[in-house]
C-alpha cells in the first residue's frame, strides 16, 4: 500500500518524507488556503520535496474552466495529479486530461457507481471519503470493500483506490486488508501509526539496563 499525506504544510511533508514512507501528497483548496501562499507556489514547492504524485485540485465547476485549470496545474511539475470532483463536468475533464497523459485524481466519491464512472473516464485515482460516510451513520469501509471488489473483476480498470478522509489508524488497517492501493492520511494519523505502549515500555527497560552498565557505544 502506498502512503500519501493529506496536507499542504511543507514542514510536515519534509519531516515525513525523510522517513522514506511517503509516496505522494494530496491537497485541496482548504489545505492550500491555510498556508497563506499562492496556490501554484505551494504545489511547486511540494513537488520539489516529493517524487510521487501530488494532487492539486481545480477550483472551477464547469468543464471548460476545469480543463483550463487542470492544464495549468499539470504544467507546474510532471508529478502533479490534477484533482477533479466526481460530477459530470469533472468526469468530462478527467477523460480529456487523462487522454493527454495527465494523472487525474477524481475526488468526493461516495458510492460504488461513482467509482465505476471514474474508472471508465480514465482516472488514475479514485478518492472515496470514508470518514465523511462514518459521520452520517454509514460504514465508510463498506464502500472501500465494494470498490476494490468491483475493480478486481476487470483487468481494464487501472484506477487505484485512494482511501481518503481517514480519521484513525483503524481505517488504514482495514483498507490495507481489503487491498486498497493508496491511503492518504493527515500527518497526525501517520504519526499515530508509530505508537504502541509496549514499544515505549520495552525501550524504556532497555535504556535503563544499558545505563546501568556505564558504557557508551561511541567510546568502543
């Protein structure tokens, strides 16, 4: 499974990229707005840090303007994935851009039927939002299971399932067990993956035992 981080904060991106675990980045207009910088500048800076896909979302809702924005975003760096909403105009834009060789991430997916349409339109990624479904009383992971099952039936469907709106590590584990290709996680959730009380307890015991020897590895 590939790990993307869902943020536009360069400090977080650089820190997580240094672990070697980061395969890409997803952003959206809300995340970009928090930086207080120009949209294109932020995307360009992120693309310099991360070699994998960096999702940059269009702001328009009509096909012609979406297409123009998508083409502009794709020129920022070769690893930009243009992000479009799962609407009729978004799918038209996806079809056109993907035909031109641009990676497209179709976002705001909430049903298996929508995921089928995105794959038919040539999307590189489909972004189902599990947390938002959980918020309204549905089980978001059921959607991931359905999409993965459908895509696996057809060799012609090359779209990768990019699990979005992840709220906690359990979402990630369940998605991985289902065979989802990618998970995009907020920085705090990625850092939660490191933590386990038994790891902390074991390390504390080792350090106490080592301190009692009075030795230093660097002096040997």
